[in-house]
C-alpha cells in the first residue's frame, strides 16, 4: 500500500506499526524516526523562520483570520505519488494542511485514495487512533499489540506513583501569549502523579495571563512550547524568566514538546514516563533519551 502521511504523529505511528517502507510522502515537519526525513515532502509552511514567539502567534492569527492556509500542499507531487491512503487531521488549524484541501485534492487522484483523519482530544483517542490506522493500513494485529504495549507502560507509571503526594503542575504550551496545555496533556500529568492546576482533560489549549498562572500556585512549571525541543524550550523559558519566577514554582523544567507532548503519537507514552520521573524521581526512572532542562529562575522557590 502507498501511504501519504500529512501529520508528523501519523508518520511516527506508521513507522511504529512497521509500515515505514510503504510511506511514500510526508510533511516538512516529519523528523521522527530519522529516516522519515529522506521521504519526499508534500508541504511547506508560510510562517518565516526566525520569528519570536509573539511574532509567530501574530502571523498565525492574521493568516488564519484572513482565511488563508498556514501550510501549502504540493498537489502535483501528491498526484505523481498517487497514494492509496492519505492520513491527515482536522483537530488543529495550525498544525497541518487543511483537511478540506486534502479531501479536494484526493478526489482528483486516479487511485481515489481513502482519506483518514486522526483527530484525538484525549489519550484514549490517541490509542484508539493506533487501532484505526492499523485497520486502514491492513495491520490490525500489529496495531492491537502496539496499543496494548502502550497501555502497559502507562499503567506501570500510574501504579508506581499511586499514593504519592501529588505536586501542582502548570503546563505551558506557548509563552507569548501564554497558552495552557490542553487535549491529552492534563491526563498525562494526572497519570504521572501530578495535578494539572490550569488545564482540563479533553479540552483545547487556551490562552491565559501570567497572573492566572501565578494564582494557580504551581509547584512545578513544565515549559513545553509547541514544536520545540528541550533546548529551544529552555531558551524560550529563559526569555520569560521574570514571569515564570513570579509564578512561584519551586522548579521550571523545559521539555521536548515535539517528541513527547505536542504530537499525538506513540511517544506520548514516553512523555508520561518523563513526567513521572520529574514529579516522582524516587518512583519512576528517567526514560532513556528523553531530555529535559531545569531552567534557573532567579527568585523562584528553589528552582535549579
């Protein structure tokens, strides 16, 4: 089967299901696993590189508000590759090519490909999407196994932290303006033994003011700017040192959002393990390779 993946998370799922050799096209953002980078790219962003967080937010709002797409789809290249299955999403307007555009292009292709939209809001939705994708790609047994393995790892973290004190956690998905992590992130925090003091499971990410973050009195702030790795997240957090320090948290930690939090793919499980380790290091070991950076906050309650 020839498969085109228009979402980084679905690319990760396809490779995890053993279908990497059937993926004929991906997006410009598909960077995991590393071999995905060598597959033909079908998209590009209209957002210029090098913008600040505020400038990126303003560009996105102006573009979406004007009804223009944030991503361009190479329809000609897609037609040449003529996939049998196209995997996309409609849950986030700023995360991928427009679903309607994908459907319109698919209708013109000789193969009349199936368009599968993965639009999770919760962790269970993400796990169910593994099954849905496996069924669509003809690897039902493999998808069931991957889902079961993920659930066992999640359950292991939940058991390890059971009965432990639950730190108050604020998950910040963007810093200018402040976005509170939503969708599956509050669930991840809960399973890892923390209480999300700002986000609600299954609800969209939302904007907030720094005063609201401070009023929530978090013990720990997790800086997870959407699309950034741990080092870039730490750089962003340092730019807002005063605001983060005023929140009064004992610790500010920057994580790799792209790998473990932003994308609803298999590596969310590693994100739960990482959170479990950050909140309860005596109970949950650090998952191999999952980097994080403790951000020094002058005046914060003991941050390192």
